C-alpha cells in the first residue's frame, strides 16, 4: 500500500471547547483546518476566477458537484481535458460530492432501489442511473483530491424505519464505492454518516463506516432545513464520535453560527453555496450581521460594505456603488459581493483557528454572536 | 485662460495612408492614439473590474453613458460620491457621451423641439427633458475628462431637408453647450459633426463647429446601420477635413475593419459596446475571424480561443471550458470572453500604432483582412 493521498495532522485542541486545529495534507497542498470550502458547482465558483479565489479570498480548497458535471459537460470530457483541476485552472485541492444530495432532491424525478437511483435530468428530462459504481467512475474521471461515497440523504422529517433502511443501504453503497474506487492512491474516498435525527442510527452508521477504514468521514443529512436545535443536537452527538486521526467534514453549512458551532463540535471542514448565492441576491455578510445592499437606505451611503473588512471590495467600493450595480443588474455587483462574502467566511475561519490555538473559541463565539446580532445558540 | 484639460500631440503620419499616430494628454494621464475605448454604460464596463481593464486589457480610457447614469443612479448621486472616477474606482481618463444617441433611439418615446428633447425613461416610463444646458449639468456632475455636446443623431436614411434642419439645430445646441459648460478648465467639450449622408451638410456642420474652437471633434450619425460603403464614403470625406491639432473621434465603431478604416482615414479615437456585447452572447474575436464558442464543434476543443493571443483567457482556458461555462450560463464565461475581446481590440490598436510609425498601415490592413476573412473593404 502506497502513500495516502489525504492525511490529517492534529495541531491543537481548544481547551475551552475541544475544537480541533489541524492540517489536511493533500497532493495539491496543505489545508489549514477548520476550513470553509467555497462551492464551484459547475466547475466554477460562481462569478470568480481561480486567481481571485486564491489571492483575494484565500480559498484553500473548493468543492464541485458530481451530479452537475456528469450532466454537463460530462465527466469523460473533463477527464479528456486532463481532469477537473486542469479543466477549470485550479491547482489547489478539490473535493467532489457524490451527487446523492442533488439526485435525492429531485423528489418526483427519481426511483431508489438497492442497486442505485434512477433519475431524470433537471436540464432536459433525460433518464440516468446512479449506482455506487457509476458515481465512482464519475468521481475518478473528475479527479478531485477528496471524493465522497454515494449516499442517500433522507428528507426531513423521515420515519425511524425508513431512515434505518436508508442508512443501512448507504453503508452497503459505501462498501461498493470502496471496491469500485480505481485510484485510492490519488483520491481519498470519504464516507458519509447518515441516520437522520435518530442518534442510535447515527451511531450504527458511523461504526459500520469506520470499519471500512476510509481516509475521512462526513456528516450528511443535517442542515437540510430542520430547526437549529436539532442540527446542534445531532452535530454535537456525532462529531465527537468520529475518528480523531482523520478529517471530519460537516456537509452543506455556510452561515457563521453553523460554522462556529461545527468547529466547536470538532469539525474540520464545511462547504455551502450560501456566500455566493446570497451575493447574487444582493446580500452581504458583515461583522454586524447581514446587509441587504439593495435597500433604499444605502442609496447615498459612501462607506464600504463592512468598515471592518479589508477585502478587495471593501477597499475600493461603496455601498452606494454596489447598490447601483445590483439595481442595474451589472455582473460586477455580483462579483464584488461574492468576493466579500467568501472572504468574510475565510477570515472567520482564520479567526476560529487562532482562537482554537489560544484556547478561547468559546469567548470568541460569544463576542461574535453579540456583534453579529445572533440571540443565542 | 488656464491650461487646457485635453490636448493633442501628433507624433507621426503614416506615409502609406495618412493615419495619425499621436498622444492625447489629459488630467488623468496620456492616451496613445489611435485608441479604442471600452464602453462602461452604467459606470462599469460590463463584467470587468478596473484592474482587469488596466492590467489584463490595457484600456487607456473608457466611455460612460450620460443617459443611463442620469436615470440611474442619477448624476447628483455620482457627484456626491466624488465624481464618476471615484464612484467606479477608475483613475484613468473617462469620456461621457451626451445621451443624444440613446434619447433619439427611443423612437416613439420622445419629442424633439428647438429647446431640447422630451423622452420617456426606458426603465419606468417617467418623463424627462434633455436640453443642451441639462446635458451639460449632468456631464459636469459626472466629471469625465472629455464630455460630448448634445446632438441629434438622425435615423438612417433621413431626407436632405430633415437632416439639414437637424444638423443646424445640433450646431445651435453645441453653442448652448459651450455657454453652459461650467468646468472648461477640467473637462474638454467635444463637438459632434452631423449631416447624415450628405457631404455638403457634413462640411457645413464641421465648419460651424470649428468656429467654436472646441478642444476636440467627433463624427456622429454614421456606423448606425448603413452599408459599409456609405460608412467609408462619409468617413473618408469628413475625417481629413477635421482640425489637425485636435483629437478626432469616430463614435460607435468596434469591428476590426471599421477601426482600421477609421485609423487610415485619420481618426484618433473610437468606442463601441461590440466586444463586450458579443462576449455575452458567446462570440470571440480572433486573428482568424469571429469564433462562436457555443458551437458543438468546440465541445472537445482543448485549445485556447485564439492560439495567437496571450491574454489571461487564452493563457489559462480552453474553448471546451469556455463553451461549458456559456452553456451552463456561468458568469465566468462572459468574463473570460470580455477580457479576450477587449484585449483583442486593444492589441489591434497597438499594432495599428506601430504600423503607422513604420509607414506600413496599408500593408497591415491587407494582411489582417486576408487572415481575418474579410473579403475587401
């Protein structure tokens, strides 16, 4: 067995919270953790160049979507182009999801069976079939550093019985993924812990996946619309049970409070479309909470989006100008907000890493919540 | 009388064609001519940052639109922001047009009288009135280095009688603009030569405007949809008659052949939305002609848009990737095409300047036309 493509190094545990400060080593460079990963669904983080992501935002790793790239432009085309890194001109680490979340979101457009899922493309209605083997074929072609095993993401809420069956199938699919994965020396296959909002099922899922000795694990199937208390309840139950010597990834979170809580629970990685999606709708994340820049109140406001921010946008442009761009439907408005929002989360995680090293993450959380305008938890 | 805000310095006349190689000196820096000016209609060159325009494209001056900025966000707001340069973060020269072309394009939405033009906003149907004095108020507020006098742009074709009346009114409006212009020491007011496709009217227009001793002159009312021979006929008649010691500006051209012909006729400046507009529709200008990157033929083409180009886009991305972005409606596709197209025209004009200095512009034109795929003239 050769060198592992992804390894986790623990640097420090916060004495106040137990949060982990670490490094994930990959073949495309190191990732300081906890880390937020911007999402580049269709082989591009919406509106951004790779250079902006690296130089202005400071992104260490990005996520891209298997479902979308399979449908368009097709994984074989990406492979012919030399893989996703080369195709999109990004030389840092990439993680691809497994398409499960997207396929299972198609509600009326898919049929689940033991072998896999049949679904209809959201683009043209054409029929497709994802099995664990097919998903591995796609993720192998795309060539990301971290690839996710094929899972079923249950809707919220689901019954105990359904969640149990689904979770057990997800484990069987993980085994099939491990067996089908062609490049374990180049791409690290992570397992996804399911089990919905039932702790015993989460525990069973975790235990059975840990037996597979995968190089990393993710929590799937929360942060899918449930109340925050239920998110916290499952997060705080599952995260500490996850292997300590491997990366722990919480899927699909991007709001500052969810990210801070995940770090406190011992999570190393997270991703979400939130910062770029709300940018396209004209909303900025700031140290004093969300700012809806289209609002009339900013018409003649010649201050930056966030006076405490030093990003490209805040160094050079005013709320009044960005408001004008958004009202005039100019692309530059989306770009400026995307840079700012991504940088906001990058800096938040930088700060979280420092607070972990200083054993003061809980103090920081309380201070941040107060300033940002969160009430509590 | 103080220092003039804009002066023209002739460096060399091409012995093969008579084309002018010069420098326009402005308070925001020098402009090497002949020059192509990217258009930033709504205080942004669509999809681009100022840094990209400077560093990747090499834009020396940009144009912005009085009509659009008057309606949104309003010239007074821009003035409060510290003027257009500061509002949009652009520290090189700016030219604002006079709104005439836009207002007169509104066909059923405007009424022309001696005092000015009443029109309805294309945004909300609200009524507005542009007079020469109003246009000067707006352009003074915006604060561009070069401002255009208010003119009427006749439709093509128009009768001799109507064109004559309209041209004479445009001259009377130029006089009113000169009188109303508040900052002649900071902003250079250019006159617009009208007269449609009637040479004697063009001559009358030019002579009467030259009497006003304005710091520069533009040719308006051609390149508005007429056949190319008529464009060339008027261009070649008017341009050589324009004052030699002042900048000569041909309005609204951006296709390579029109730009080369204008330079040969003795023009110094030109502008057009073409490179950014066709970018948004997925078309690239290349040394071998236009390339419609959405075409199926480029699906697996892993070569750059233009193998002879060294722009950011061509250095880093393939036709296959850009095609994917455009089909997936990703903003980055528009950005990459906009950078490439603008750089293509910037480099074309750089080359034109060198060929003028070498007295070989006609040879270059013939060579370029052949390669680009133009038949003749």
